């Protein structure tokens, strides 16, 4: 009986690859793509499984065995989905869990931008479709301070160059979420006409175009211009953190990809002269409950 229940539940949330191909053929602007990339028509090689341990792990194996750039692996559920620092990513049916493989051939020291660009690209597409979504440094998607999704970029480096990257995306679509989370279903206004946001196939198309959009915008605009665009969608600007026994204000992202903060004088609570860089994992920015 449990097996039958699981099958029925997954049946409601299986991505139909033919419908996804149709969604990917829509005009790019209906998928939230910026006008500059309105002619974008990326070629994806789509794969679907009902259950898997991790789409990132499985796709990395596929890429190592010769899968081409643009290969996509999606799953209805993951048993060992991962976020940053190996944290478990809960993957109940109804969410969007996919990984995209690319072969960027860029210097390894620039690899932090892969996660920044990926998160920014998806956030930008969702925001262009009217959702109040922002990016939480370095690679989370948030709305109203609650977690909507996250990106994990894992690279294969040879001789100081990134040869392959697998970009994993977990997005709360139509699945239950904890108190600190939020879903696409909760953000869609009932009075609006049906859009690509209303189905998993549509969300997958939006996400895939968004990931490519982010990579291309960073590649085309360069680091400085991209960071300005990233900071314009940051949820954390102005947030005050406790850092080493004193307060510090988030003021942006450094060229290294690290968080830039401005320490505050303890006595008068005003900015000190020197700014600091915080590496991912050194500070917790938190979510709203």
C-alpha cells in the first residue's frame, strides 16, 4: 500500500518531456528572459528519473562518460540531495530538482561566479514574470526572506581550468515547505492568467533559460557589470551581522565573489573605515520564519 501511495504521488509530479520540449519552444520573454537574450534558443539534452540519490552526482558521472554540454537530469525526488557545505536538501514530490551540465573552460579562480550567475539568472527570470524573488548571497533564491530554492555548482578542474560544471537547482514548486520556506505555488496570484509558472514543465523551462541567461550575462558583461546586476537583486544589502563581537553591515559582493561587509564602530554605531570580505560558510545570513 505504501508503494502504491508513492507511485500515485509521483504520478502527479512527473515531468512530461514532450510538454517540456514544447515549453522550451515558447518565446523567451514568456519564460522571463531579458530582452537582450530574446533570441536565445539553447539546445538541451533532457533526461528524467522518478527517484535518485542526487541529480548532481549522477549528472557528473554522465559528463565524465562523455555527455555533451547542455545535458539536463531531472528527478521527482532525491534521497540525498545536497546544498552548500554538504547540507541535505529536502526533495519531496512537487518540487523542481534538476542539474545542468556545461563545459565553460574558464580559469578555476573564477569558478565562484558560476553559482552567483546561476542563482541571479533564475531569480531574474522569476522576477521578470512578476514574482517578488531575490538572491540571497551567494546562491539562494528567497521571497519575503523565506527560502524558495538554491543552486549548487560543482566543477571538474584540470590544469587550473574548469573543464566541466554541473549546476544543480532545487526549487520549491508545488511541494510542502517548512516555516522558513516558500513555494512558487504560494507566490502565484490566483487572479492571474495561467503561465509557465503553473506547471513543473513550465518551471523547468524557466529555470533552464534562467541558468543559461545568468551564465551568458556574466560572460558578456564581465565581472564588474555582472556584480552590479547581482547586487541589484540582493536581499541582504544593508543587513547587519554580528561579526567577531561587533556589528557589520552587508554592502555588496567583492570581485572575489566573497561578501563585502562594513564593520561598525562599537561606540557610535557608524561605519568604520575598512571593509572586510567574508567567504561563503563563514557567516549565516538566516531566513524568516
